[in-house]
C-alpha cells in the first residue's frame, strides 16, 4: 500500500512517517505550503521555509521521497476567506478544524492520490476503527487519542466517511512522551522541535493586525456590565427559572422555545448612556460627561468589535479594576463590546448551546439523531477543554447541547464536538467522537 505522509517538519508527523516506513508501507512525504503573507504574523513563529527545510531533512533521514505542493490558493479561498467572513459577522471560527476538512483531507488528499497514494497519514493524536453499522455497511469510527493531554480528535470533528477511509493516524495510540523518545532514538532532525502554535499553517498572529487585511478598524465603546443588570433583568430571571426546572424535571421537559431562549446570548443593547453638562474648575468651564448608570459604564474604547471574542482577557487595555476584565459579548451592529469583571461574572456562563439543523455533522450515519430523540454524551466547545457531561436534544429547531454544569465563554462560530460516554468497565476505553457542529448565535 502506498501512503503519503503530510510532513510538516514537526516531530509528530516525522514519527508517523518513521513508523509507517518501519511497518513496510511504500511511503513518500509531501510538504504543503498554505500561506505566503507575513502581515500580522509574529516573526519567528511557524515560518514555512524553516519547516520545509526540516521536513526535507526528516524525509532524507528516514529514506523516503519528498515532494512539495503549494495549496495557498485553496487555503485562502476555503479557510482564510471564511475566517474573515465569520469575524465580520461577530462569530469566532476555528480555522484548524476547517483546515483538516477542506485542505489536509481534501485538497491535499487529491494531490496525494494524483501521485499514486492509496492513503494519507498525519501526525494527529487520534485513532480510527472499522465497524459494521446496522445497515450492514462497514464504516469508520473516529476515536480519541490515547494521550489524554494531546487528544486531537476535536480538530477532525468535521471529517466524513470518505475522508476517514483514506486516513491513517500512526501515532494515535502513543503518548507524546513516547513520540519524542522515538524521534530522539531515531535521531530525527525534528526530535527537539517545539510544537507549532497559532493558526494552522499561518502561525502565531497578532489577530487584529491579521484581520485588518480585510476588516476595517472602527473605534467604538467598551461597556462594562455591572451585576445590577442581572438582578433586574427579566431575561436573566427567566433563564434561572428554566434552568431550575430543567435540573428538577429534566431537560426534556423544556419546549423548543425555552431551549432556544437558554441558548441565545444576553442582549445588552438596552444599556444606554445619557450625557449632562457641568462646570469645572475656578473658571467654570462647561464640560460634558455621562450620567451615572447603575447597570454599566463606558470603560474604554476599542478599534473594532469584530476583533474581539467571548472570554477574551488580553488586549482590552483598561485599568483600575481589582480583578481582570473579560469580554462577555460583542455587538457588531453597534460596534460595541461588553465586558465583565472577574472570572465568575454572570455574563461569561451559559448552560445550553444550539447548532442549526444544517450545521450538524455526524461522523457515521448510524449515529444521526432524529427530532425528539435525546442522548447523553460528553462534549467540548474548544480544544484542550476537558470533556463535559451533557445531554444532546434533537428538536425541529436544531440540535441543543445541554450541559450539566454552566460553561464559560460559549462562542458562536466555534465548533462543539460530542463524544460517546466511556465504558465504565474499561479504564482504557477511548470513546467514539459522535459528531460536531458550529455553535449558533
């Protein structure tokens, strides 16, 4: 069998190639360049020329052919343009998930197949397993990686069966420490190379500068929301009552409308500020100021609401607080961002998210839920977040993910991924990834 390894220059893909070569596969490596621009990137992070050089050295060391392919056009059209569009709408996309679905296991796969490859291998920490579905057709399960600290199944949560059938994950059953050790033993040039960070194939970026390539910088207000808003908000009181009902009687007792309410972010646009004039100093100079508002204060200015995301702490440049400020909401139409003080601020937490019907992706057809069905699962809303206990509720209005514990910074545009429950009798069980979807507004 001929296998093309997506060799990035990192230690994980290097060891994947080494293992396949040792297992007797006909292996060749292909390095893909997906990005040319340097605007917004932080110098020294994930520079493709250095990565390509290391990848070539690794291929030579292992003794496999090395090819280069430029997929920058496809990457810009299918990943970066999508990023810009999502940020312009006030949503925060995950380019790494898109990169795997649209580039590594699509555009890259097609290039590899054109060179004679039967399969494509990557250095992802995940596994796949063949299973016969109830319809008698053999399909593939996508499983978590063995290393709990490196499981990367989240990044592959949008793959389909055709893509999985052509994919190999040689290091999915290994710990990161074992991968490093094997690379050192084999004296691979990438053995001590640090893991890449930032946006897939772009590197670590100054996000506002990067986004300003297409999105205009427009100054607006930063509004700090006080606890008094929640104490007097009918919506917040209603949410608390619905959550109490769900905890006491079960999530299934809530209507579609009630679930939709719980999954909808708070609307702070009603917090308005009136001005008043006053005289200051011995010359009684007339000045203007905002009247005191019990629900909030204009705490600062920003350069564009689209450059901020829920839960963000850095980049606000607002002092005078005992505890840090966090972004709790963005309003693109009014060009406002709303912030709250402290990690326990009420605006940071929600218990329900919704995925629109057309955005729900099931890894296997047998896993698909029909309207009215429910399923216990474990889920995450971002990479590296520990899996959270939750209930999936499929309704006519979409798929609702209801968490046992409130989740911090549920962010529209990000992917929610849901896994099967682990087998309590098997301490080594790595549950199947059921599916995923884009978190709706």
